């Protein structure tokens, strides 16, 4: 066996060993973010996917997950040569916290197409924490006014643009952009949205006629997941206010 091959094997083994050590350390530090434990705190149950998946330390992107294991690495290398799927991730939580139907839907699939000069990864995803309304709501969308690089919201081209409105509250108007056809809506839900942590690095709250959702991108799930308990209460409170009900007190974790 040549010295070059031995060095390569040792380097790869060392890299995976270090990555495994670091991942194990983070998973232990954030053990409370395993899907099964988080589901309990949210008043939900895991109905699909791995209850041991750690939402704060493990990416939902198959291409990223592949790098963390020898099996995944081999799949990644095979796809790099001939193209094909990099994998598919699914995790579903559901329940009735605060007496309303709620879900966490995490789906991400990635395929790799090889080309003469470059490879192209295509990602399909549906990533959201959502609560269902008891009656029809007025649509709206809330985003950070200054989004962080790499954590930008992703709006589909067929999404109907709505007029920008103002809360009339300087701290909220400075931090957020809100769009809706109802000019009175921002001031009505201001008390619920004011509970959002100012330290959140990513925010996209979307209200449709039937639900209010915190909609994520693959890159934003890990930094958003530790705030799911707070976000759930904000979504439930927002829906309740728009339905003409009082916002509930926050559940104890």
C-alpha cells in the first residue's frame, strides 16, 4: 500500500472521527432539542421521522447530513459521479397545544445532476411550524426588515404581493416588514408579535385564510428550532386575536 493512500485513509478517518466527536458533544449539549423531547414540550407527538433527530444540531438537508457519516459520504460520492438523489428527510409532529390543531412539518429532498462543467443540486422543501385557525383569517406576511446573509426568506414567484403596512409602533416598524390588504391588521396583532425575541436571526410568519405559519428555509431550521416553543405561542396568539379571541397564557415547558 502506497504512503499516499495510507495518508489519505488516515486523513479521512481522522476527519470523520473529529466530526463525530464534535457532533456527539453538541448533541449532548442540546439533548433537549431532540424531536421526541421537543414534541412533548410543544404539546405534540412525533408521527413520522426519527424522534432522536436533533433539530438544533443536525441539518434537514440530506447533502449536509451525508457528510456526517461514512454511509452518507459514500452516497454523496456516488451521486457526484453519476447524479441521482442525495436523500430525503421527513419529520412530522402534530397535536393540539392550547386547544388548537398544530403541526411541525419538515420535509427536504435533494437531487444532484452532473454536468460537463458543474454539478447542480436541486432542493425541494416544505419546512414550517403552523397552527390552524378556527375561522377564516385575513392573509398577511411578516419578515425581518434587515435579513441576515444566508438566512434570507424565500418567496415563490407565484406568491401574490400585498401592500406594505405599518404597526405604528417604532420598535416593530424598525425591525419588521409586514404586508396585508387590511391596514388595521398590524396594530391588532402587534401585542402577539412583540413577544418574538429580538435575537431571532430569521423570521417569516405567513397568515393565510386557514392557518398561521412560521415558514423556514433549509438553512434557517437549526437556528429557529430552539425558539419553537415561543414561536408556537406567538402563532396561536396571533390566530386567536384575528379570530376575536383572547390570546392564551403561555404553556409551561
